[in-house]
C-alpha cells in the first residue's frame, strides 16, 4: 500500500526482508509468493530481485531510514504474514523482533496487527459476497 514511499535501497532491503519473513517457516506459501510479486510490482522492481543479504545486514541498513519508512516496512510485513490466513506465534515473534530492531513501538505494532486483521477479515467477507 505504502511501498512507493521507500527509496531504491529501502525497496531492495524491504523485499529482501519480506523474502526472509516468507521463508521463515521453511515454506513459501503460494499466497506469500503472490504478495512478494505484488510488492515488486508496487515498487516497480523486477520480480527476480536478488535477496541474498542476511537478516542482520538488512536490519542495520534499514535502521538509518526515517521512522515513517520503518513503520511502513513493519506494517507491510504483517500484511505478508496474514496472507496465508495463519499469523502464528513464530511469525508474531519474528515481526516483534523486526519492530524492536527498527524502533517501532509495541503499541503501534499492536494497532498495525489489529487493523490489518480487520482488513483481511473484511476483504475475505467481501470476496464471499461478491464471488459467490
């Protein structure tokens, strides 16, 4: 939604981090791959962007970004975790770690999670009504 605000280096680091988040459980679900492709399209990047940086390197580089950019990154990563309909404890802990590293406050993280869960539920409900 907000990824166009990122500069080129932030976009590369975001997609790298998003790929790491999607791969965290050892399986990239079809819905997660679709989101990764959509992120690339939104950021006007090729879908085959190299994602070879390690987590700590990406986080270190993103720490220099403005706070609104860090908020966007965490917000979008939560959205990625919700795409498969299973935002489990491991994913929550992973997102919490990223948020902590990027200085996103716990209360803001909770708001992002609540709002995105409501959004996902709304989209699901609308799809049921429209597509059936």
